[in-house]
C-alpha cells in the first residue's frame, strides 16, 4: 500500500503551490494581470476568463500580447475572445496580426471574424493578404466574404487575378460573386470567362446566378453562350438572366434552343423566357411567368 502512495505523493509534491491554490475568482485585478505571465496555459486561460468577466480593460495590452505571442493555441484563442469582450484600441490591430501569423486555422478564422465585426478600411490590406497567401481554403473564402460584405472594392484586382482563379471552387465562386456585387463594368469580361469556362459546373452555375441578380446589357452575349452549358441549372439561370435583361431580340434564340434542349426543364425555361420577351415587345404583361 505504501508503495502505491509514494509516486502519487511525489507527484503532488512536484506541483507548484500556486497552481494548486490559485483561484482566479478570488484574485485581485493586479493578481489576474500578473498571472498572465504564468507559464501554465490552464492558469492563463482561467485568468483570461476572469479578466473578461470583470471587464478589466487595464489588462488589454497584456491580453493582446498573449493573443499573438503565447505558445499555446488555446491561450491565443482565449485571448482573442477576451479582447473582443474588453474592446479597446488593441482589438483590431491584434486581430490583424493574428489573421496573418497564427499557425492554427481556427485562430486565424477567429481573427477574421473580429475583423469582419470591428474592422474598417484599415483592414483591407490584411484581408487581401489572407486571400492571396493563406494556405487554408476555408480561411481564404472567409476573407473573400469579408471583402464582399464590407465593400472592399480596392481588392477587386486581386479577386480577378487570384481569387477567381483559386484552385478551390468555393473561393473562386465567392470571388466572382464579390466582383459582380462591386458592379464594375470593366471587370465583367473576367466574370464571363469564369462563367463560361470554369471546370466546376456548380461554380459556373453560381456565377451565373450572381450575374442574374444584377445583369448588365454587356452580359447578354455571354449569357446567350451560357444557354449551351451542359449543366442544366446553369442554362436555366442564364435564360432567367436574359429574361431579366428584357431584350426581345433574344427571344428567337431562346425559342430555337428550346427546340434542341434535351432536358425538359431547360426547354420549358427557355420557352417561358422567350414568351416573356415576346409579350414585353408588344407592350403586354405576362404576369411574371
């Protein structure tokens, strides 16, 4: 029995006294700040939680240092969460640094989330660098979504040259949707090229859907070509976009392609679009068919 207890007693004796006794909930603010320098991640995490609960903004600088400097990914993640609750001037610059340098995907994505919520025009370069350089496709996609949501149109050249050619179909798709949303006519030819030539059929479809939301007259020729897309959903949304553009000259093309379409749903979509354009040409309303 004594032999069984000896290793356990030795282990307990080896534990630092402050690790066994320290309670973050009982500590003063100064003690909580001091414990951030402790080398044990579990203690740091407890202190970070308590600092956040008490809104100890005086600790923001030390928390920011942990968010980018700790060896523990868990601590860095917790420090970013604590900074968000504290607010202050350290939040966005720290998120910028973490988004670019953290070795863990979840922490880079957490930093991007903070940029999405609290960043401004000063975040544009960081978002662009993530789109161009991050090794994780999901993280690049999140950065593209932020660029789109926050209207970072200065990143449009990057989206055209890299985003829309990204090897990940979702990144390419979201980049094209962002470019369409920005509404720059000069960028439309690049959108058309991806809409017609991208090897992934779902990406072609969703780019056409993006164009369909706000088609321009200069989209018309590309949309007519997209009627021949072998993916039926792409062809159908191209017809809907042409219907939305409202040029009666396209009606005969739609009629002709409806006759040769092998998919009944595609043929029906083409005929409905053609009928709409024909009625509009004669000043009649088709009731939105």
